[in-house]
């Protein structure tokens, strides 16, 4: 047997808790007594707490709780370790080679029956994940080592392929794998604050000549969730969201990483109750709900229903403009058709004047915008809270483009808290006085 096999066998025999002499070990393993001495010296140098008791009834024994340590894993533990290695490898774990060697060692010290069982279970599990390239794996290794050693790194980072990389020194606190992407969270000395960075956007990474102490209570996982999606689960103002739908659709929704954490109860059949931050309902939550289409119905709150209608209309306009442009290329209806819209806005009680002022501000930003031919704000004479907006555009694509303008978006964001309801009416002008088709 190899020296490693002899050392493992000696440890196994010492797990009985009884004192065993060197000669007994040599006889049991059919090796020379000098080989026993060499193996025990190597084990002690490796950290194994082997005690040598002299005198009558003396011999070697293991110290304390080390006797009960799992030198060998049971079948369920072996299966779990092999399955975990599959997940780690597919997620782009940077030390996959070392993990594979560890699994190989695990298989090496099993009998034929155990090995056959391990192989049977490992072949029955697969994970589908976007592969991590070799360059990113090397960056992850370097980041993990720097995190463990408390070493700062000099980093060039680009937010996109077309942007010039920016240079900074980073104190890496931890790496996180989230939704198929690796992130590093740490203290950025350029911005003088804790920030997160995508590892695949790191252009260059080198050791800096400084060290750092990571805050004891810092969690890279919690920081990343808060930085990517703030004001969702721990906002000061949490709003009740009640959703109704088919059971299978609700089951899928409750598995979503955000809605799963925000779930309060699955009360009546076909209903689910969540608690979410109010700001999140106006920003990213509607986009999470869009893929469920008509399978879900939002019962409350009204602000989410209104926002879902706005987002859906924006999506419709976006794809309608694409449809018109595509038809034009194929010789169909040209995209020179005028586009008109009447929008009925209901202001929150007492907020109409403030809302009108914001809309007039928006109209000024449209003054030089290509494609905008008419944008009139009207106050209802009969209803103190109603505003009508009349719009005329050169085509639907021009109108859709206006919704991407930063100034317009900023005004819309400021106006939303003042709006109690919105009813857009889409029109296609056919002619009349003052309208040049």
C-alpha cells in the first residue's frame, strides 16, 4: 500500500478509542514497525492529535473528540458532497479542480458497492447554467484569495464594452453568485463607499500594496440584494399586494426570489398576499409580473394596477412602432401616418394645479423634439380633478421615442404621486382643418 493508504488505515484503527501499540498496528496492516513510526510522525505533523502513552498498557491513541470525527462519510453524506460538486462546477466555482480532486479522493477510499452507488447518483443529477469562461475563473480565484487575506486590489472596471475602463483600488469583502452572474462587494476607495461590481466587467486586476480589515458584521449577500433592488422588503412603507390567479401561476410566483421572501399568506384558494415597498411597486415589480400575462389578477393596491396599465401601454407602443416600421420595409402601410392620443388624467384631490404645472413643464421639453406636432393640456370645466391632454405626433414611433427622453421620464416620475387615475385613448387622424396629412 502507499504511504497515504497506510496513514489512513492507522487513523481508522485508532478510532476505536483504545490504546494500540506500534507492533499491533504493524501486525494488523502487515507492514514493518518502522513504517508505522514514519506514518505516525507524518500524521502528527499534519495535525492529527495522536497521543503516545508509555509504560504497561501503553500505546497510541487519538485525543478527545477527534475519535468521533467523520474520517469517512456515510452513503448519504457521500451523495450530498458529489451533488454539491456538480452545482458548484456549473455555477462557475473558481476552485473546481481542487473540488474534483477531493471527490476523487472520496471515491478512492470507498468499497465497490459504495463507489457504484455514488456513480449512480452523480449521473442522475444535471445542472444547466451559463458557463463561466477561463478568464473570469482566474479573476474569481484572485478575488477569493484577496478576500481571505485582507489584501487590496488595483482594478480597472468597465460598465460596458463601449465604455472606457475606470481605475480604482478595491478592498474586496466577498464574492456572490446571483442569477448566473458573479459579483464582488467591497470598499471602493475611488468612491469612498461600499459598492458591488460584476466580475465579468473587470478588465484588469492586480495586487495593491495595502491591506484592510473587513467589517465583522458585513454580509456580501445582503449588501448585493439591497444595492440591486432597494426598497423592496425592508422599506419603511410596506404595501399589501393581493394577487389572484390559477394555482400553478401563483405557485410559480411564490418561487420568485422577491415574491417568495415577501409572501405573507396563501389564504383563500387562488389568492396570495405579499408585502412590498411602495417605491418598488412603481419601478421593477410590474416588470416581474408582466410575464404572467392574464394568468394573474391584481386585486390591490390600485397604484400597482395603474402602473401595470402604464407599463403594458408602453410595451404596446414600443412593439407597435416596430410593427409599423417592419410593414414599411415590406411595402405595407407606411409609418408616415399621423399618431394622435387623448389622455384623461384624474388628479389626486386638490393636486390638479400642481399636476398641470408639471405637464406644462413636460410640454416645454417637447418643444424641440422631433415628431411632436401638438401637445395641449386642458382642464375640465365640469370636474375639478380632471385634465385632458391632446397629443399629435408624426408617427407612433416618434411618440414611443419621446417616452425614452430623460427629461420626460423625470417629469413622469414626479407626476405619478399626483395622479389618481389615467385613461389613454389612442387615435389615428384621418383629416380635417389644420391637419396636414
